[in-house]
C-alpha cells in the first residue's frame, strides 16, 4: 500500500543533501532531524551523499500496527546502501555490504482520503495568506519566504534506517543449481566422448561403445551435479551461519535486542494500551539525531537532563544497526522511566579527519505515567497550554508568546540522559 512512498522517499532523500529539497512525505520530526543534520554538515564543511540502489534480492513488504485513529506501517526493501562523506580533500565511503535492508516507518490516519495525495494538502501561509499544496511550503512560503513548521501531512515517513542483511542472496541456490548443471553436462559430455572412443578402439563395436558412453556420461554428470550443488549449499549454509554470528557480534547481544520489543511492550502495556515499540524506536532515533546535531540542546524541550552532551559535537552521521535493547522500566512517583541501549555506527569529523566508530548509546527516557501514545504527536509543533500559541518546542523550551515553560513529559517521552558505551 505504501510502496510508492517508500520508493519516492528514498529517491528524494538522496537528492535532499545536494538540492536542499525536503522529501515531500517527511514528517515534522523527520523535517527537523534532516534540517539539524544539514546545519551540522554545513558547519563542519562536510558534504554528504546517501544512495539506495535496489538489489536482485528483491524482498520487500510492510507490517502494520493500528491505534484508535492512526496506522503505523514499517516498509522495507533490499538495497545496496552507500554513504559518502567528503570535505573536498578527504573522502570516506561506507559500503559494507552489497545487500542491506532499508526500513521506513510510515504514519497514516485511518480516516485519510487516499484518493488525494498528502503533499497536495492545502496549507495557508500564516504571514501572507498564500494558499498552496503542502509540498510547496516545505522550504518556506514561495511568496513571502516565511519559514514555518507545517503540520504533518499523511501518510508521512517518521524515521528510517538500514541494516546489513546477513543471509545469502535469494537466488544463491539457483546460481548453485545452474553451476552444478553446467558442470555436470560438461563432465558428462567429456567422460561420454572419451569412454566412447576408448570402447570403440578396444572392441570395435559402435552400439556397445555408445551404450557404455551414455551410461558413464549420465553417471559422471549426475555425480558432478550433486557434488557441485552440495558444495554450493554447504557454502550458502556457512555464509548464513556466519552472517547470523556477525550480526550477533555486531549488536553484542542480539537475542536480548530481539526480545526487547516483547519485553518493552509488556512493561508499558499496563500504563499505555496503545504503546508501540516500533513507534518508540523511530522516536528515539529522531531524538538522538536532533540532540546530536542541535546547537542549542539545553533549551530543547526533548532534553530534560542536565548532563554534558558535548561528546556529540563532532558527529556528522548516526547510523542505526537495527537493534534497541530493553534494559529497565520503572515507575518513580508520577513518571515512568525507560532505559534502553541503542546500537549505532557513528561517523565523526575531527581535525579534518573522518572516523567511523561502532558504539552504543544508553538512553534514559521519562514520561508521566497517565500519558497515552499519540502516533502523530510532535514536540516540534505544539500548542501552548496557557495561551494556545503554536511554536516549535525544539527551538524554545518557553512559549515565545506568553513565556510559559513547556513540559514535554506531560504529552510524550523526554530524554533524561544519554551515555556513550563503547
């Protein structure tokens, strides 16, 4: 259902870092994270280009999660994912595997009119009153250049990440069968011709020689086919086992990470019937990227902590390795505290040099225990509880109209701490 969004988003994401044209289906959270990322790259003098090249391993599809008013869908497809970074002098290219799986989290309203494109939704500029489709306003009003946060258009992409696919290509067995068949025919034909000539020379009986040659050709060809195909199958099994082991080593504890979805949902279900681990996973990634690239973290409403996050100042890319481990969930007074560990490949740029580091971030989040999950809620576009004014709480913890302090934990998860684990 959302395959067109998946394809268009990846293409538009590739172009965003060169043209600055925001992907039309990017959510409010995604737009903020991409903008902060672009600002960080610009401040470092780094150019960045991601690309997603479809592979022959064409496994693709989607899984859905429904709440009262919204539908959350995880779309995925196989790609060769390539990331390239350059400062004009030094270039680093990350292309670890010819086959990766790209995951996109799409949020949609159940009552959405799918006969109409979401980027055709009409938006009115708050400054000059210009009316135009939402896609036109992504980079500001084309008439007066006023930039403002538009509301989510539905369906929208809330997060994305890629991870290496550890298994052999789907057509690996077919290739093995073809190789075995070619080898069997070649060996059988060779044995058949040689045996025909030898029998003919020794017995001088053509029919007998043909029968012996045919038998030996079939037998040798079949044995060769079985042997070659067997070796290929064993090699494929070894590759699959090695891939699983590598994935487990890459995440240090893949079993715990895989079980985290069930354990997290079981821990929070008594307080939040609409809780979704997939939704939280995407939110945490957006939070990490926004806080990493932001130049004003202490005034950002999603950061409720006081700890020093300067270790994130040189980050130019955060790549998710596909695993978030559940560590603990406890209730302290009126708040739920959730601690998770996120497995990452991070790219730093320091002193004119790029460096890629495999490290984990342990994240502590907190939220008032009576709060329920609202899939389209965003701290980047909220209404002040005191005066009703709409503002971007990422840029200001206080309402710019009446000065009231905004408390994110009364509506959604906030970050209390981020600790880097290597």
